[in-house]
C-alpha cells in the first residue's frame, strides 16, 4: 500500500506536468508568435547608447527608466543581435495572455523545453509581481 501511494503520487505529478506544462507548442504559441514578430521587425542599424553599458551576463538585470525612453527597444535589439531565437523568449507582462495564464507556468514550460533566456517587460503590470 505504501509503495502504491508513492507511485500514485509520482503518476499524479507526471500527469500534472503533462497536462499543465509539457504541451509547449499549444501553451506557448501566442507568446512565441508575438516575440518572433517583434524580433523580426526591430531594427538594429542604430543601437541605444546603453547597449554596450549593460552587463547582459547577469542572471537578473533590471532596466528602469521613464516611459518611452527605449528600454524595450534596447532589450529587443540585444536579443536579435546576441541570443539564439529558439533559446530565448521575450514577453510583456502587461499582455492579455497573462489574464488567463501564469507567468510561472510560462517560465517553467519555457525552461523545460530548452529555454535559456527569458526577458520580461512591464513586470510591474503583472498582478502581485513583487510577492
């Protein structure tokens, strides 16, 4: 009985990951489409002046500034010039997608499927982002 409970728990966990995390092609379809469209359209002929001053190798980097000063452009230009598309994802936490999906689930699915670089814009718009 004890072994069955452990096995049952294991299969419940596997079922959870299969249902809630692994269908990346469906779960992440919209964010990936948006990201690829932005990367395709972003121009890199003129780079933001801070582009070379940001340490992009940190595990976490916050870019803070007033609205409309080029923070998003800076991030997208960096991704386009320096990151492999299939290992990178840019999301805007203000996107309607997050009304019905959790950022943690997206990040987990992205990582499980080989993602390495996750860029989150407008994080302050995500409900309870600081908790």
